[in-house]
């Protein structure tokens, strides 16, 4: 009996050794393959992917570990799965955890050291490094020094925001390989192994789980927005002969996956040295970037999807066949200091504008910030919240969270809501009537139903109502709001609808930015309701007044209080507040504050008059 048992044990030993050998072989696969094969990025990163997949697919209950060790490894496995899932969705913590995990794999499993790291990226021979290598290497070093806002600092140091001539009639702002090469020559001082390893880890992360060549741009807080897949030759016409074209045409020829843009301080900049190389790489990024807190997937049925990242950035992802290729847009809202309005309004006499904005806001007037997309409306609105009475409750209705006022003013009573599914902004706005609302902020009025709800709540549901729109003139703004009341709420008389609008809307603040990226308030326009006098007693005079009102139905007039002079450039005081607004401000902030503004305005007018007369005297002389 004993002999039989011994024989069975002897037979099982080779089987056990074989199983252990197989498992250890899996763990050693990356090290052995890399030592035996050619060293290159693609192979190294693929080995890292294989190692991580082995870890994710492991069943630690089969390894005969003690319970504590099994639980520890299972928790690590769960944490790693979460990091891979969430890192590309804007979670900075998961992103850093995953990068640290990759660093450990590269050093301990793949055997990366000071000598062989140069075989992956030729740090010891800068002439062989690509422009992307040099840019990301400088970026890593800047990041260690600054901790954030890296790209804006690099652009300032190396003059990357200056306009250039482009023979292909592209954007006047672009950064090409020559710009990066020149910057690298100025900046490069050798570096050390830690910097090189961090750059390799970043490259490995963005290739496997991040946003490829656009990853550092998307996560950079100083950049206003990033887009890719926009421009270049269309995949529909050229995809089938893509390789042939690349061989026979000029190197400057671009496909849609070669295009990466960013917006820095309002300037659209093409990063011509960056490319996704293949459409499959861009497709992977587009399919992943929008997935945070979304209910539907990007598909032929849903070819354009709006979403957000965890950090509050707005995402738009698009795919064929509606789009001519795979593309994404990232709009960020943390690139400026919203608490300091001086960082947004920087031109001469900006103190005059800021003082008027403070009076308008503290005076609890209803105002709209109008202007084009990307004109700085959201950033200005964030700043003006700082002037609002801190004792008031603020309710915010948005299509998606963009203002993020709780992060800017965490001590305020602010409740933010976004539409989700069948619960629309209209439902949110009407719901704020029962939420103890003092101040209602509508992120953007972009359809008539929302416009009508905004007007109705402003009439009775809050002390103050603020919103943003895209209209170029005040007349068009009022016309749009008036038509919204007529079409959505059945107000038959256009005059009554217009009167409701001009009675509640006090100011139109028009915010823009020019082609050079300068943000400024083009004008601050007061909307003043016209007072209707009673009909005179005489028949002739009454008839004349009747026909006058019938032919001229305008129920308001506008007055530009401040305008921006583009030529100088500076802000100019061009009008005075109406008596109605002065009375309201006096009631809310006190007569003393109003008198301070009037004294300030008088001083500005005197200075302007003296400047004009001085100029005339000089010409006469």
C-alpha cells in the first residue's frame, strides 16, 4: 500500500513542477522575450499589456496562498481594473496609480535601467529622437518643476503663441517639428534616469490606456481645449489608397488622424509634430474618451455623443458615417482663475469695467452674458458669482456640468443640476421655484422652451436670474426671447411678450475674443423699458399718438454704458446708467456705493475730454 502511494506521489511531482513552471514562465515571458528580441517601444509596450492582462485574469484562490495574501492580491487586482477603466476618463488619482504600476513593471519585470532605456528611446543621441520624444521629455521635466500648467509655460518660454505664415493656408498658429527642435536645443541639458523613466512610463501609459499623443494636452490645466481628427484628408475618399499616397506625395500631406489642435488663451494652435500615426489609434481614443457617466455607446445609430470627463471637461465624440472620420473635442473649464476677474479682463481701464460689473451684480439686476462660442462667457460668469450676496442661495441649471461653482466657491449655498435622460433643463428651471432659490443661473439658453422658462422664473421665482446666449446684438437677443414666449407659451400678442422680456432683462454683457486670442467685453448694454404715456385728451393728438404707437412697436431702448476700443485697445465710458437702474442699485447696495461709481464715471469722462482736447491742441500747434 505504501509503495503504491509513493508511486503516485512520484508521478504527481513532475506534473506539479510542470504547472509551476508554466505559471512562472508566464510571469517571466516579458523579461525573456525582451532580452532575446529587438528592443523597441511597440514590443515593450505589448509585453506590458500581456503582463497586466495576466494579472487581471489570475485566480489567486488557486495559488494556495494564505488568506491574508490572497485578499491582498485580489484587492490589488480590483484596484488595477478600476484604474484601467477610469484613468482615461479624467480621474487623476487612477491615472497616477496606473502609471506607477507601469513603472514598477518596466523596472522590475522588463528590466529597464540606465543603460538599456536608451535602446527604447535614444536619449543619449538627441538627433535620433523624434519631435514628439523631445516635446514629451521637456514636458516631464517642466511638470516636475511647476506641478501643473505646463504647456502655457512652455509656449511662453519658447514663443509658440506667435502667428506664422502657412503656405497651405492653415491656422496662423502652429507648432511644427522645427519649433520643437529649436526649443529642445535651448532647453536640453542631459537630464537623468528618473526623468527618462518617467517619460517612458508616460509614453507606455498613453499608448496602452491613455489618449495617445494627445494625452498630456488633455490633462494639462492651462489649455482651454483639445481636438483631434478635424482637418486632414478625409478617410472616405483616401483611406483605400492611403499608403500609396504617403509614399508618393509630399511629407506635409496630412490625414485626418494627423491633426491635433489645442486652444490656449483663446488661440487655436495646430500641433503639427503630433500624429496618431494610424486611424486605429485615433479610433481607440474616441471610443474611450466619452464613456464617463454615459448611458449609450457611440455607434452608427448614435454617431455623435456629448459627455464629460471626471474633471468637468466637456466631451464631444463623433464617428463615421455621420462624421467623415473619428474625431473628438475636449472643452476645459479650469484653465483660468475664475476667482480673479483681473486675469480675464486685462486691457486699459479694466478697473472701470470691473466696478460696473460689481454694481450690476450686487444690485441684483438680471443680466445675460452674450457672445460667440469660446468667447469667455462661462469664465466671466464664474467670476461674477463672487460679487453676489454670499447670504443668497444659488441654483444652477445646465445641460452638463461646466460652471462647477461648488469647486470655486465651496462655502456658498450652491446647488448645481444637469439634465439627464428625460429630465431636461426646463424641468430643472421650473423645479427651482420650490428650492428656496434666490439666484437662478442657467448655464446656457439654447432652445426656445428653456428661454421661456428662464423669463418666467426671472419674473417671479428668484431675486435675480442670469444666463448666457450666443446672440451678436441686443436686439436679436430680445427678439429671440420674445419669440420663445410666443411660440412655447402661447402668448398671442407679440407686444406683451416683448414687454415681459424687457421688463426683466436689464443688461446684455457681450463677451468676445479676437483672432489673436484676446478676451474682452465688447460692450455693456443697458436695456431700458420705454414708458408709455397716457393718450392726450384732444382727438387729433390722440389719433396721432395711436398711429405713432401702431407703426413703432419698440417697447425699449438700449444704451451702451461701456464699449471696447479695438484700435487702442482700451475700454471707454460711452453712456450713463438710467434712473431706473440707479434707483434699484441704490436700494440694494446703498446710495454711497452709487455715488462712488458716479464720481468714478465723472473722472473718466473728464480724463477722456482732456485727452481729446490735448490731442486737438497738439494738432493745432
